[in-house]
C-alpha cells in the first residue's frame, strides 16, 4: 500500500510561519523570530530604499534603521492590516526624512553636476541600456520631492497599485495619481534638458 | 518567462509577466521603450536587490544593534524610577508633612501675636539762626515771607565778602 507507506514517512519540511505569526512571537520577546523576519524582508526593504535613495551604502543604513524602528514599534502593529503595508510605511517615513535632510545639503551640488549631452548625440539612434537607465533615473529624479519620488518608485518599480500606495502613505488614491502625474511631467522636462536623446521617446508618442 | 512574441503583442500591458519580460529580456527592451516610454524607468524595477555584504551580514548587523539597544534599555530601566512609584512616594511625603502640621497645631496652638505698638514721638522743630545780626555795605539781604505761625523764618544774605564756609 504505497499511499499508507507514504504517510508513515517523516517529513523534514517545516511550514514557515507567516508574517503575522512571526510578529506574535516577536511580541512575546523572541528575538530569534525577529531575526527570521529581518532575513525574510531584507531584500524587499533594501531594494525600495536603494531605488529611492540611489546609493548602496545610504540605502543599507536606512534599511537597518527601518528594522530597528520595526523592533522598537512592533507593539504598534495592527494585525488586521497586511504586514507589508506597515513595513512599507515605515520605510517611506524613514526614507523621506533622510531625503529631506540630504536634499537640503546637496541641492547646490546637484545643480552644478548636470549631465548635458551634445546635440550630435541626440541625433544618433537611442541605444537603451539598463545600467544607463539607472543613472538617468538617479539624475532626473533628483528634481522630485521625496514624496513624489517615493510614489513613482513604488508604482513604476515595485509595481504597487495606486490603492496600495494610498494605504501605505495614508492618503487618497487621487492624491497618489496626482503625485504620479506630476512626477512624470517633471522627469520628462528633466530628460528633455539633460538627456535629449531619451526625451524624444516621449515626444514621439505625443 | 513569456516569449518575446507574446511580450511584443501585449507590450503596453502592466501584467506581471509582461513586466517580468521587460526587466529580463535585453532584446525587447528598446522595442518596449519605443512602444511605451513609461517602460523606460519601469524596466529597472522588479528585481529584489541584496545589500552590500549580503543578507546574512546585514541581518547580523541589525541583530547586534537590537541587542545593544535591549541592553541599554534594561540598564536604563534599572536606574529609572517609574512615574507611578514616584507619584506614590510624593503622596506619602505630602501625607506625613500634613499630619505633622495638624499634630503641631493641636499640641501647641499658635500664640496670639500682639500688634506692636509703635509710639510716634513728635518733636517741634527748633531752628536757630546761624547769623543773628549782619551788617554790610555790599550785601543783598532777602527775607522769605513765612507762611504760618510756626514756620521758620528764612533770610538769605548775598555778599561777596562772606567766607565760603559760613
């Protein structure tokens, strides 16, 4: 009876606790459960931070700060909401604070480090390369407000819907769409000024 | 991952499989961006990135900080008097002080302090003229009119020959 035999075989598979269960264990004082949660969410948190901040070391520091805040505020988590929504909210708060401080420090520097392509480059065909897009994004997104950048990244790179972003930021969906619209417009203007060879893509569509 | 053909047929969609293809297939990237320029920045998303040094090192760093904060918190708790205890201690002090005051009042009622009588001595002002008689050829003598019976009589003498310390 192969079916019965299969039932007798002990399995090594263990069901991983979901986020809410982990939070319950952490609240009872289990730091190992917290370690498990950190391991599970590191890439998610770091990726978002990296895309928002645009610098690996800063993104790492911000991510660490997010997890420490998470540990300190774990009692405040309401399990009726998705854990990731709460986690993203924490990331946005910490990252926005960081960006506001950084923006005020670096505004003057950024204005002098403008990349300007020659018109001859613009005439040539567009060769789109991923690494180049990342650099272009870091350059043109510097004109966005922290909130606009946050919404743009969550929508375009993390593929979150407007309703999810609104829940994370605690605002209306229409506000999210407005920010997104303005962010696109500002970035197109920046592309036109600094990377005319890419801005033609948008102009051709219009 | 879906084929390049199906990707190109639904390139403007934002379905997860379309976005996955957009982010992985270099051959379709340029086509996608020319079809929908919003794919330009969309193409760098999706992938979950690892922090420098890897996930394990990152987790170890976070846990070290958490343990440090835990230790700091327990030390602080040991030296910090909780507000509830502080309030109870204050209430005890107030009760003892109040009781002592009441007891003292009963045992030793406060003596009635008689109002101090301040005798005011009024002395008539006696004035004595410094110069009783004065005769001079060059002096100008001004006598101020007195305003009452007891008023002092003021007489001013202006004379260059008078000594300064008179």
